[in-house]
C-alpha cells in the first residue's frame, strides 16, 4: 500500500460517545490524501478525566512507537476531557472546538457543553419508531412472510442481489422509514410484468439495478459457476427488470458504485418521502 | 418549543453525497444550544455547479422567507461547488474547509479534492462483507430459524424488547460483524439457566438489560394491558436475566439511555471484537 513518499500514521478517533461520527468525518478527510496509509484506532466513551488521560497515554505511546505524530479526530463535547486529550503528542482536530465559536456568535447564545445531549436523549417514541420500522422491514423482506404494502412508505424491487434488503434495513434504522422489498423473478421477468402482489401499489415502487459484471461477481461469491451467476443470465434478468421499470414508470437507481447509505439517501430524495427520524 | 429569547432558524445540510455526515455533525453541534429551534433541510448529492446553484437559491429563499440567516453545514469536497454554496446568505460551516488545511500541512501533501473518494469506492469485497453479515443477522435473529452460533462474532441475549434485533443489524451494516441474538424466556428465566442452544458458546454471549419502567412502556405500546407488559412481569424477567448474566459471567449493558449506535459501539469496546468494515 505504501508508494514513494508515502506517509504512515496512527489515526485516533476520540469521542465521548460511540465514535461513529469522528470515524466518518475523519475517514472522509483522510481519503483525500493519496499518499497516506494509516492505522485506525477508535477510543469511544471518553467521558471522564480518567478515561481522557488513558486516551492521552495511548496516543503518546503510539507517537513514541511510530516515531511520527498521530492524527487525532475528536468529538469531545466537554472542555475538561478535550483539554486533556489536546495535550497529546499529535495533530488534534476537534469538531466542537472548530464550530461552536462561530455558532455561538451567530445565535447570540452560549452552548451548553453538556454531555449526553450529543445524540439527543433517546426517548420511547424515537425508540419505538426505529424498532417498528425495523420490524416492518424484517417482516416484509423478499416478498416472503407478510406483504403489508399498504403500510409501506416504499417498496424496493429488483432482481436477486441488487441491494434491496440492506437498503430497507438502513432506511428503517437511520430514518424510521417503512420499507418493504420484493424480488423480480421467473415469469414476471419473462413477461416483463409486475408480481401480482405489487399491483395497486405501483406508486410506492422503486427499482434497483446494477452493472451486469458487478452482479455476476456478487452472485459468483454465493454460487460459483451456477447458471444464477452466469453473465448471460444476469444480463437477461437486469434487462427485463429495467424494461419493467420503464413500462410501469417506476423510478430506478443503479447501485453499482453506491453505498447502502447513498442508495437510501437518494431514494428519499427522488421519492420525497419525509424522514420519520433524525439522528 | 420556543421559550423566551429563543431563536428559530432554517438549517441546511449540504453534501455531495448522502448528507448523513453533515446531518450527524450538524445536529450534534446544534444540540448544544438550548434556546434554538430549527427546521432541518437536507440537500444531498450537490455534485455539479448546477446543483450547487439550486442549493444556493433554496438557501437564499429561506433567508428571505424567514427574515433570518440560515445555518449551513456542508461536507462539499470540491472547491467549485463549495465556493458557489458559500455565496448563500447564511452562516456557512464546511467540515473540509476547516480541517483539510491543517491536514495538508501535517502530512506534507496536497489533498485531491476529488469527488467520489468521500466514502471510499465501494468494492465487491466490502459489499459482500456487509451483505453476508446482514444475512447472518437476519437468519440468526431471535433464535428462530438457524443457530449458526459457531460462525457468530457475538450472540446478544436478553428478554423481549431490550434492543437485540436492531443492535445486531446495526453491527452488521455498520461494522460487518456477525451478530446473532437469542431471547431469554420462560423456563430458562425461571431456572436462571441458559437456553440449551447457547451452551458451549458462553464466551460469545453478551447480555442486554433495560430499566423496568422503560421496558414496561415499550411493551405497552405493543400489547397494552397485557401480562407481558405488566411491571411485575417485566421486573421478574429482568431480574432473572441479570441473574443469568452474573451466574455465567456474561458481560452486560443497560440500554435504557443509549441509541442503537452507542450500544453497538460499546459492545465492540467491551468484547474487543475487531471491526470488519470501516465506513
């Protein structure tokens, strides 16, 4: 992985919560540097001075071992812990540090610097929305058990392995959206018709498609050398599914180069379905 | 929601990708202001000058309609789009703007400012890891269909409605972790014993628990006035499950005040299971 002039660093993601936000932002920043390889270390739940000193010692130990300065991405809300970790031998980048000042000036308010407000208190309503949406996605997965399409916000359709299931689950967990999914198979593909169970729900349908070579690769991992994974079969299925999308004027999305998160966000954008939850 | 001296603003989350990072960061910053209520608007996939001008016009229209400056959280990688949106009438806070400079200086490299590197290219291996982990979580949910506990990284246990299912799915989607779950019920609770299917897998078990009043609330939404949702039943079950955790030395976590994201992160921290995926 290391080319000429490439740099190797240890990178710490330090947070008083899960660390996911620090990881996400830090990784997107670091992906902008082509000649960098790094060892990621997440230090979550740094929510007391003791834990902050632990973090400091870990970072300093890495600096010593590496012979180079670690990079520290931090989302520490409280000044106490932040000031401690800031003392480590490394480049310290903190989101609250950078942005709370301008926000305080703009809003004419002091920020609370309070822990626990970070992701909001989890109340029963929020919890239930997420759970119910997740249960809905599970129950209405793959056209299998139940088909409560009248309760669905959206019904994803597409041939096998186009990303329907993980997208439905992400829509439920992240946004509280009721997302069902139904595969396009066999006769329906041959006749370019919609599965009977979907009729009457055309306006909720959203079609997924993918590059044939990519789909062949994905299916081959599952069932190598099968007809299911052959390029010919994959091309036939995808072309038939896209014909269905055009025929019934179903919006469609190519998932080849997209993450589950991006697919989900794009579905909300195209359909205009409102988020039931914000993080 | 608005008290004395409270401020209302429109807040835009602008991104060339899904907008989730901008939303997460922006919301955690805004949660630090007690006298602020805001209308959130996400503008994802701002990846061309045309889309950037659209965003600019939307922000300026909100400024006009509100009679106050919108706040703009941005994760725009490319200078072209960022400079356009920066021209809007509002407080513009961009995460790349703030941190790329110090990172370039530290690493002695210029950043690529390239689109599409933001969440990394989605390769087949990453996709498959996520899918396989998700399928594993679905198949091994609630002790129902399959019980491939030998393949599991972790097996979550707990009484009904302690958050096992969404946590397993989050572990799969976010980290590629193989997480199964199994409910503690009936006889096993009465005898403070482990379900037979879990025996031999004690080292993979992780127990969830929750405040009895919270659990009563959650169960009441599902089955009001049932024995299942009675405080007495809930207290009995929780106390028996905690006895099981102690008896078999199973690490446990109280999920009452935690989001699915936090629970997942804490499980990784306590167990030391390595992430198979980074975002």
